C-alpha cells in the first residue's frame, strides 16, 4: 500500500468533540458504522440511543475506527438488522430527503 492510501491519523479534537457531543445529546450507548467514501476518507455514521442519526467525516477508515474506540459509550456497529431497527427517521427528515 502506498503511504497515501494507508494513512492512519488520530482523530482531531474537533472530530472527537462532535462524536462526544452526539453521544451526550442522543443517549448512551450510541452506535457507529464506519463507511469508506473513497479518496475523501470515511464517514462515521452515528446512531443515538434515541434513534437520531449523525455523522463525522474522517480521513480514513482507520481514523474512523480510532474515533469510535476513543469515544466513551460509542460502540462499533455494522448495518445489521439491530442497527437499522434502532434508527428513527422523523417526518422532517423524510421531507428533506424527498426534495
């Protein structure tokens, strides 16, 4: 692997604060699914205990995994039936997605 594709950076203070703030605002435990988004890096999709969705963009999947590990009450997850069932999408979110 090249150095470019194998970048393992620690999450920034801003990324950590965003994830911690999400957990604090949406309940414990929260789930996190790390998804590669190509050259842009990775998206850490957050699912709160209340079913809310959030995300944090990081430079790589390895950084995403480090973010999940560093945030208390944030559990690694996959898009399995339990994670999907935990998501609660409200009417306002559905309206925005329809546009």
